[in-house]
C-alpha cells in the first residue's frame, strides 16, 4: 500500500469516527430533550452531561442542561 493510499484511508477512518461521535452527541441531546419534555429532569441532565463529556465545546447541551436544572428547582 502506498503512503498516499494509507493517508487517505486514515483520513477516512478519522472522519468516520468524528461523524459517529457527532451522531452520538445529537442522540444524547435528543434524549435529554425527551426527558425534559416528560419532566424527568434528572435523566435529562444526565443525558446532557454525557453529551458534554463527548463534546464539551458544543453549546447546546450546556444551555439545555442549565434549563433542566432551572426547571427542576
């Protein structure tokens, strides 16, 4: 296998991993929204915490987590 082909294969693998992780973060956010809608704030916050563990720079779970905590008061 040529170095160029190996580099292309590695790039595709990294991109695939990043897409899978993004999908998981989106799924965790969605689960958190469902839990919030169903007034299960502890589970909602737990889902948002998991999403933040995967991507701490994503602002949506931060806002949603804060909302869930505020509604739980």
